[in-house]
C-alpha cells in the first residue's frame, strides 16, 4: 500500500505544523472573543492511515496516501455551540478552505435521525503565510480542523464508546432512546447559550452607574460594560477607530463573562485597578495593537475588532511581567493553548519596543 519511507515523508513536519496551527487558532479565537475549552492536535498513526485507505479503496481504487486530508488533525472544543460558527468564520478568513472535502455535519443528518455532529474543515495555509520562512516546508499540505461544543464532544465520545457510527447501526429498539438523548443534549446546549446571555445582561433593579463611583466597583460583566463606554477605554477605542477608519464592534455578553474571569485570574478585580493599568500602558498598548493590526491588514486580512480587543492585548502585557513559569501557566489557563513560548516570542519584542514609545 505504501512503504515506511513514504509514510515518514508524508508525516514529516506535521507535528510542528500542528503546534503552529493550534497557536494561530488560539489567537483567532481570542480576536473573536471566544475562549475555547481546548485546542489539541494529533498526527494520524500509520496503521490508522492504512485502514482508512483500504476502506476508501472499496469505492475508489485510486485512493492513496496523498488522498488523505486528515493525517494532521486539530480539534477545537468550545464552551458554547454558537461559538463554533464564530471560530469557523475566523478560519475562513485565515486559511484556504477545501470546500469539496469540508463538511458541516451538524446539517448533514435528517431531522428524524439521531446524531450530534461537529463542523469539519479541511484547510491549508494561505500563499501569504507560506511565504514566511517558518511555513515554507508546509506548502501543499492539507489538514483537518474539527470544531464542536463541549456537549457535542461529549455526545461524540459516548457514541464512539458505544460503537455506533451512524443511525443505521443502532438496533430499532434503541433508536428512539438515542434520538431522545441527542435532542435533549441539543436543547441543553441552546439553553446554556441563552443562560450565558442572560447572565451577561445588566440585572433589573441594579443601581445606576452614576450612583456608585464606577472605579470603586468590582469587575463584573455589567460594570465592565459600563466602563467600556466611558473613561480611558472609550478614548482608546475612539482614537483607534478614527485613526484607521474602522468600525469597532460591541462585545457580546459571553465575551464579557470570560474577560471578567480572565482579569480576575491576573489579579485585576476592581475597575480602578484596570483603569490604572490601562492608563499606565496606554501609548505602549496602542502601539502594539496598531502594529499587529497593520501587519494583518498588509497580509490582506480583515482583523475583527471589538471594544474589548485592547484588553486582550493588555493581558499579554500583564503576563509578560510574570516569571516564565507563572506566565506560561497563566497563558495556558486563559487561552487554553500550549503555544506560550511561540506566541510570546512573537509579541515580546513588540512589547519591549512599545514600552519605549
């Protein structure tokens, strides 16, 4: 079928590419205000590849090693189902999508059939990224990215453990139970999204912002939303929008919820502390965000900007001030990514230069 040498050549460099792609996805997720539960990659083993080729050749005799699009696979698990599409759109903007081999399995099954599916993208690097020295060796390589919510992932894992790949495999006496369970999980997923939105909205009857000095308030989704609309934060976003003629979108409630958790993780618990940090890093932060925005625009990308984007960069400033071990642990906890060294290396020099602005 294929030799050991052919397999080694096919798999060469894929683990390195998986680390890099995972880092890119982590960055893209943060730019669209999504904090994934996890981003993991794997390189398919030789036996698994051989089994898949054998199965495919039953209907396509020409199917071979170079036909495989998932030798490298990356799995992204989100907390909420509506975040799947936001990450998918970011991937559309950053990679080349193989439409023929990509499939949204959430839409591929009939309404009366059980099954809790995920979005499968087959991607490759853009010509602009392949022009960078560190990516040149990956020209012509496709890889698969699966995106699913935690509940979708739970269903897939249980379904796999039970040994059923499709509705047709399930005995008739159990098919109704499978269908009911899948429908229940889908409803729970939707309710979690609704609950997140409700928790992110200001509570009825809460004190108006001007009744309590804003900077004396602890950071919460409601107080953070109020802070973004005034003070130094508003001045920062208005300056950036005017300078680059861009629209800065409002932040969704889910993004505010996660931002509160992440700021607390960094020891920033009061709006006054956040204001002091932002004010003291204002020009350096602006320079860093501007450089990264212009670099992405020069690559032909359209970076997504929300009112909370500066705070994502501000967190990197805070992490850069930590020791290596503490910084890595905090980075991985916030961004659910193991690409600390690679990502911080890419911004550390900019942070150092920006601080001298």
